[in-house]
C-alpha cells in the first residue's frame, strides 16, 4: 500500500503524457512531420515526473482546469443540442464525456498535489 501511495502522485502526468502520445500518433498518420511540435507539450509533464516543481505543477493544474471547464461547456452544449452536430459526431459523445471528465479530474489532482506540503 505504501508503494501505491508513493507513485499515485504521478498518475495525472502519465495520463496527460498518454493523451499527448495518442494525439501525436493520430496527427502523425495524416500530417506526417508537422505533428512533431505536439511532442513539445509533453515536456512539462516529463519534467514534473523527473524533478517536481510546485509552481509548475500549480500552473499546469490551473491551466488544465480552465481548459477542461471550457471542454465541459462545449460538451454540455452538444448534449443540450445548442449547436447542431451530425449523427456520426454524436456517436463519439460518450467517449468525449469520459475524456472531458478525466481531464478535469486529473487537473484537480495536479492542483491537489501542488497544495500538499510535501511533493
């Protein structure tokens, strides 16, 4: 149990690294070499795993809470049909909802990590 508690603080960073890796591979299949700047988004998360910094952690957390909040508003507008979307786009709404909630929870987890007395 002690090992789980020791490494659980890295879960949000690994989650966002996995999302960046998926985003990179998806864009790389269609656009080729122009997808490589996407990998630059992973640098702060790798830095947090190697050498944690409370300020960077808090900044990343606040940034992704804001982005996730915007995604929640966009997701809710899709659910309530404020904006018309095609049927094929509606098929992905369940996966999109899971992604939106997961991003928000991971961002809150990063903020919680930065507010703890020992990181």
